[in-house]
């Protein structure tokens, strides 16, 4: 099974053929692939910055970890979140 992996750090795509391991790094910027920042459960506003309630706390979200719940996917680290979008819309609405 092949899929496209997008790095949270450099935003470049990489084709992956198999599972992401703790030792895997982005070939473009060498950022850790199996990190909280690349996980679909990452949420800067959630408890422990993770939407998975059973996951153990990880101090450094940018470093590789041993999390059993890691799921590669789109996350909050990729772009503006809902709060930022709503604030921008309100600012535009009430602009003087």
C-alpha cells in the first residue's frame, strides 16, 4: 500500500510504501515523521495537545515518539484552525 505523507515542518510530500516507524525522517528537512505534529490526533487546544484520551503525555511534540495511537494524517499543525478563521471573519465584519 502506497500513500502520500506530508511533513508538518517543510510541508513537502513524500511517497511512503509501508508503515511509519519511529526512526523515519522526512527526506527533505529531516524532521521526525512519527511525531505528534504529524498525527491526526494532534490538537494544540486539547488536553495534553492530543484528541486521543488514552495516549500518554508527550513533552516534545516535534520529536519522534513511541505512541501506540499515532495515525498519520491532516492535523492542526498544518494551517489555521477554526478559531483563527472565525477571528479573521469577525475582524473583517467589525473592521472600522
